[in-house]
């Protein structure tokens, strides 16, 4: 599993976000040299290009409680089909975003492939400052990038939840890491859902190594493999300024890398999302460079 070829899949999606700019995230990661740097690890790399994605100026946000949800679902369906083809070809899909709503397609693809290839469920580690478990009923913004995990667990919005087989993931195999900014109604939804949550308070108290090991153990127990969906806003804005929803007090440089290094050590990684890179808010492409470095750690780059 460790030397699977890597398929880069760009998803220039910013219909789900409240601020424009994450549509340029895939290009920023390519400029940061993600393909040649992965190739230096000895892996074959194929850049499959970008998934066709409309821009807000050509669309209408029909429902203010789930803005552009139909258009987002269409993009996620295309991503789902592309990622399934990569998995069937024996590759590891590395999805470059784009806002986090794209995970409704990428995670659903991994879940489909795992069920079909091993008859087991998928393990999911959701690395994010936010819970992304709002629904159209609970949201205060209507931004769909705050809803994909709810959809993957089989809830609303139905347009995303219906991609692949619903639910794509089960609460007992879903782990949130780095959480530090939740809506009040979302807190109740997360507590009631049964997912595992490690907040920044937990990381401060126990250390990232302990938390990462626990998260990996929970997500890989009785599952057929691991999908990691990594939102760059989980990192502290001091090292990742180019994100749309920065929150102080996030992972520092070594914490983020150790998490990815331990994921690589597990040998269970099937697919990886790197999302919410916003070059319009960045400084000298620092966030895309960090995303590239984190991808390398997840794919097995060692210090020694």
C-alpha cells in the first residue's frame, strides 16, 4: 500500500465557502511543486487535472439555507466518479481543494471502494478547526462547506448525502481532530452523533502523538482502510494564513507533520483531501507550500 501511485485530482470549488478564492487552491499546490516532490519519494504521480466546476457568478444561490447545493452536488458526483476510477486503478487519490464540501464526493468514493473490495466500512479522520456537521436546519450562514460531514453520516443536505451509498461513514469509525470553533447548535449535533472528537484542548493536555495514535486506532479498527480529509484551517494562522476561516490556536508546524507522519506509519491511508487553500489570503504561497509538505509526510517522507 505504501508505494501506490498517486493521482492528483484538482477541485477548484468555492461555491460552498463564504469567501472567494479557494478555487485557486489546486493551482497554488501545483505551483508549490506537489507533483515533482511526490515523485522524489519514488512514487508514480499522475495529475488528472481539475474537475469541471462552475463559478458563483454564473449560478444562483436558490436556497439561502444551502447555497448552490445542487451545483456543489454535481461537482461532488464528478469527483466521486473520478476518485473511484483512481482507486480501482490501484492509485491513491490526492484531492486538492477547493472548499471542504468536496469531501462529500471524495469520501463517498473511498467508502464505495472499500465496501466493494473488502466488504468492510471506511475509517475517516476529519482534521479541521470546525465540525462541518451543520445541516440546512442548523446553519447560520447557509454555506455548504460547513455541512459535508453531516451528509457523509447520512444526514442533510440530501443532495450530498445521496452520493454513493448513504451513509458513507459510520460514527464509530469517524474521528475529528483539531476542533476548536463550533456553532452552538452544531455542538449538540456532534455530541448526539456518536463520532469521536479530539479538540485542541485534548491536544494541549495529552500531546499530538497520543491523540494521533488514538485517532488512527479508532478509525482503523474493523475498517478496510483510512480516508484523511485535512482542512488547512486546522493549522494555526501563523503557519497557514491562506484560509477562508482562520481560527487562532491551531496545530503548529511539527504537530501537523507528526499527525501526518503517524498516518503514514499506519500503512492504512487510502485517500487524502487537502482543502481550503485560499491564495488570495496567503503570504508567498505559504499555505500551499505547507499543504504540499504535509502531503509528503502522509505519503511516507521520513526525517531520517
